[in-house]
């Protein structure tokens, strides 16, 4: 296949939502349509002991939440689809923000009963900043929930989106009859018997025919006709250009658990969603259709296989073709590296591949060369922008609980921090290690992984820090900066890159510091 055709067939997207809105279940069902799995293991049901294909870390199985971002790829109707399943839990927000730098479009999942929740708001805001095209999927229609029009209003108001429904529910919860697909003018009747495989829809080009009354009953039919008139009057017609620019969001209704409305979502998605998009680097805009390879690391995952100490750097290919055993330039280290076993993913199954194209995610086995945000090219020196690290909100000292295992502890911490699980700060005054995380659950994950993957035990001690601020003095030799360092020495630390960080104990002290030392700037994010 020609290079340009390969680009056109790619669709790389992320699924985002509040925890428990059914994101992992939706991912499973999409894989089911791609023929990637024969039977979906529903995440909640205790009868099915399979567990979801995309949750493969022990803690995820125990908690029923997704902790790491997983990459899943499958072919559907000759399109190659790459899904990045992100953690919904707010404690892992940073991982999710980074993953959003690697996708071309997004599907937002909303729970019909709970409506728009806070985590959804935050993630959608990140997508809106970048004008990422979004499709909204309103899930769990087999349960009682809010009225469809109320939900559409809520999505518009709370998320600041402009929506247009492309499918519409007939009834809900107990009365749920099916879904009318506005995009394809088809009716799908819900039988509810078989939750794990796929049922066929009935074509209905014209809902005014009396046949509709026979199939779903007179009341439901009259109701549907009324609602369709309303939809026509109130909502804009779907326009692909506006959707691609991030100014119009199509909405689908369905029930991922019962596999309902998912096919409509997928069929429409592969038609309208964008192929791999250009990405901004520090020197220029890189177009996907360029022949020379560029790509960047957006995530590092250590110990994909606990028996082998290995790390995998996830690289999103932005342009060109990535080939096995060809040397590429690692821009930050300024050295050429070649990769004999680049991986493509299918949940925890990995295959070694010969070549990959823009839009694909490649896993490169890594012995410590990569950090998040690193760029690979065929020789051009450029860095992709926008993989920041955010100021943590929780801080604790780390203490070694087993003196004989100090080496393992430091190695483990080092690798986990490269992975971007949390941030490590070393105090200038006494060299003590401080871990900063976005959410408190991360500490459990770190402790668990240190013990199970590195054989090291650690304990934590609380530390009263409000925020970490990266210090950026106008002049490093100035008297003001020297005084700042002398007065604040107890609160100064270095991050993993050796940058100076001020650990402020309150918002008030940040304010005071800025007033007192105007030439010393404090930042809440560090561009990697």
C-alpha cells in the first residue's frame, strides 16, 4: 500500500470520562467489533472472571479501575484504529493529559444517570484548549437516567460544547426499546438477550410509516416522531468541517454493556474522524504526510512483564515511516539509536513489527535512554512541544523500610519517576527524597509496585507543602536571587532534571515570595 493511503486509513483516538462511566467497557466492545476479541469480559460482572482485556495491572484488577494507559489496535472495515484507553481516576490525571497529546480525536463517555461529572469537565477543557475533535457517547441507557434533552443541555452548558445528536434513544431504562440512528436513518431494536455479541438493526428511512407503530408500539412511535421534530428545530445539522475544527460535537446514545449503539458510533466515527494530524514542534509544524520520520515519547511503562525488568517507551509517530533496525536520532541525547524489536500492541499482547506509519503507537524497549517528551527523527533537530509536567498536589517524604534494599528502592523510584507516575524532588538541605503526586492513590500504586516489581519496601511521612513551583530567575547572579536562595533554603529542592524547585507551604507564601522577589519567577508547570 502506498504511504499516503496508509495515513488515510489510520484513526488514533482516546476515550475519556469520569471513573465508572463505562470507558473500559466501551473499549472492550469496540474491540469486539474489530474482531479483536471473540467475547467481551464485562468489567463489573463477577460471574465473568476474565477481567477486561485492557486492564492488566494487578491493582487495576483489584480495584476495577484503569491505572495505566493502554494501547489497543485493531482493523475495522479496512481502517486501522488505535485506541488509547486512559485512566479516568483523577489521581492519574497527569498520565491522561499526556496521552491527549498523542491522539487526533477523542470520544467522551457520559453516564446517563450522573450526567457530566467533574473529571469529564477537566479533560474536556484540555481537549478544547487544543481544539481536538470530540464525539460524545451517552452510556448506560439500559438504566434509568436523565431525559435525553436535559442531558444534551447539560453537555452544552457544563462542557461548553455545541452538540448535535446523531442517534436518539427510544425510551430509557425499563422502557428502553432501542435507538434511532439519525446519521444513517436506521432503527435498532433492543432485544436485551445477548449482551456479548452483536445484534442487527432494522432499516427505517422514513419514521412516519405505520410499520414503526407495529414494531415499537404506538406511544413510543408518536413520541419518537415528536422528538425528531424537536431535534430538527433545535440542533444544528451535522457538519464535518465544524466537527474537525473542534466547534461541533456529535452525540450518540447507547449502552456499552449491552453492546447497544456502539456499532453506530464506530461506523460513523471511521467516516468522520480525522486521519493523523500535523503537530507543532519548537521550530515548525510537522505534517503527517512528510516522508522523513518524526515521533515523540508520550509515556513510559516499566515492567510490562513483571518477570523481566523491562521498560517500554510509547512513541507516537507523527510523520514518515518507522522501520525496524534503522538508526534514528534521539534529539535530546544527540545520538543515533536503532531498535531491533519495536512492538505493536493489543492490550498485553505485543507483536514485533517491521514498519509503522503516522498515527501508530510503537513500543520501544528501553534501557533508560528515554524520558517523557523525547523526540526521534531521521536527523533533523526538533522537539515536539506540549508534554508538560504539572505541579503535584500531594507531597510525602519517602523512607526506606528495609536498609538492606536501599539500592533496589532507589532504582525502583528512579524508573517509576521516568515513567511519569509521580515526581521526585531531592531537598537541597539534607538530600531527603520527596515524592509529589497529582492524586493520593498514586502512593499506594508506588508502594505496591516497589514491593512487587523491585522487592523494596518504603514508608511515607507527611510533608506540609501546598505546591511545587519551578524557579526561573531573570539573572542567576543577581543579589536578589542569592537572597531568595538563602532565605528559602529549607524549601528548595531539585527535580529529576536537576531544575530548581521551590516547595511552598501555602498559597499565601507563594504570593509573598513573588512580591518580595519580583525577578524570581515561579511556574506551576515545567515544559519537559
